[in-house]
C-alpha cells in the first residue's frame, strides 16, 4: 500500500483526481490544499507527495515559493516529491528540480501514467515523462539572473519602475537597465510583453 | 441516462473528472478538448456540455472566444451549457452568461455537486452555485467598454501603444487616452497593473 498525499488548489479537480487514483487498490490517497499541506506533519507521513506546479492563486506574487518550501520539508522526511507540470513551461520544471522533485508527470498524461510514476517514486526511482524532456533542456538555459527575475516579478505585480527602485534600494537608472535587459533577453517587445513571455515559460 | 460531454484542456484533469463523474450510473460521460469539441456534432448530441471557463492556453489572446462560439452552437441544438468557474472572477461568469449557460458550478465544489447540477440542467432548470452569486453581481458592473477591453487585451498580448494605434486605426493620442481610462477604471497603478487586475477578474 502506497500512501499518497495529493496537493492541488482547485477542490473540484483535486477530488476528481483523488477519486481516479483511489480506484487503484494499491494507492491510499489523501487530498489537500497547499495551505493545509504546509501545516502539521501530513506531508511527511505520506510515501509520495503529488503536487500540481501550476497553482493559479490570483494576487499572490510569491505563488511559486511553496514548492521550494515543501521540497525542503519533504527532504527532511522520506517522502518523495512528484510534480504535475504543463509542457512547454521550462520554468516549472526548473523550480521542481530546485525543490528536489523525484517524479515529473506531464499534465497531458492519463491518470494511469501518474499511478505508474507514483509507484516508481515510492520505490525511490526517478520518473520523468518523455513529453517534459524538452523543458528539462530549456530549464538549464534560463536567460535571466535572480535579480532580473525579482525585478520582473515586481513589474508583473504592477509595481512601477520608481516603486521597484524604492523597494530594492536601487537607482531608477539601474532599474531601467534591468528592465531593458529583461526585455532584450526574453525577446520581448516591451515590459508587458516580457511579463507575458516569462509567465508562459513559467519563469515567474 | 444523461449524456454528458466534458470539455477541458488538461488531459490529466479531464480524465480524472470524467472518471469521477462516470462513477455515477446515471451519467454517460465523454471527455474532449476544446478543439475536438468544436469539430463535428459531438457537442449537440450531448444532453449537457460541461466546460471549464478557464482554459489556460498560453499565447492565445482570443482564448475566451470559444465559449461564446460553443454557446451559439449549443443553442442551435438542445444541449444545455454548464460551466465550471473559479470564484472571485466575475469576468468568467459574464462570458458564461453571454454564451447562454444554464448551469454555473464553482470549482470549489465537490464532484457530487457537479453531478447534481448536471441533472438539473439536463431537465432544463437553471443551476447557480451559491459561491458564485457575488460574481454575478460583479459581472453586471464591468467598468470597461468593449473598445477599452480590446485595447487592454492587445496590451496584455504585448503590443505597444504605437502597434495598437496601427492595428485599430486610431491616433496614438487616442490609444493613450484609452490606456489612461483603463488604468483609472480598474484602479490600477499602471498598464501592467491594469492587465494583472483585469486578468484576475477574468475580464480579459
């Protein structure tokens, strides 16, 4: 019997996924939200923690932080981290790698592939969906520095260059340089476009 | 027996939702993607067509169009449209209303609530989740005109004001006025922020 903790932000889809996995007699599935998963010791009592990397939480600029934090806590126990990722978004794969994920399942897959990945990772084996392979290559070539990513996420959050300068204790000229670098490196037409491009790639 | 066509863009979640609903002996569930749903006559052979309003299709600026188009085709037959919507995004509810949806189920609900809504709408009754009621009120008070929404969606797509002026055959001054109006009306700090605010509300 494999104990699975499924973490997903959308209750309807979370329940459905838990029901689909729960039909497998070898899996004992518990489903929860990010917030609940981060409290108590539920996650470390599971053999495998399945997490959707794309948590659409409007208005949460640090929405990608929980994965890193979750990974840190899982490594302290013996729970394997298995992520669900949309294809074509190398930033998601990169964050999952940084969080120490052992399994990577494409959201284009069928639930039986996910069940297979759960079995593999429960035994300590790595599992990577073929469909995500190009994103692993993309994930190693992120064009932006951590500082540039920080500036870009503040832009995405609606901050003006002046506000960013204040918040990061930089001159406005320096912020302008960062914005120009981000726009150029992402091949974007302007800063709104840089936000769009980077969000689609999963960098921010 | 109620024939249900489930339209969702993410195969893994689509299969899981279909499996969860399919456990109900009264429902015969078929699942498909937007693209497949819009071809042939599958949708009009169903009693109820269940659609997730939030189709995260990166790089598709007209990603909200299919719902209107789908609604038009369903009205031609006798298939009821039932939408799944995240709460707090009145723009999604508004688009669903415009598409002629009969059922509105919150994605915070459990699958058994969705099954109930499917039964109601299959019999021609309206079904609205209580959790979505505030969004119906919000949906009637969209602050932006169709033209302003068009300008905003072009900004969101990465167009510069000059490009927008060219595409809409407007002067740059007029575009600047639209951008200023959009920013003011959405209570945003700047145009990037206006895109963020409007996307979160589901207007674009």
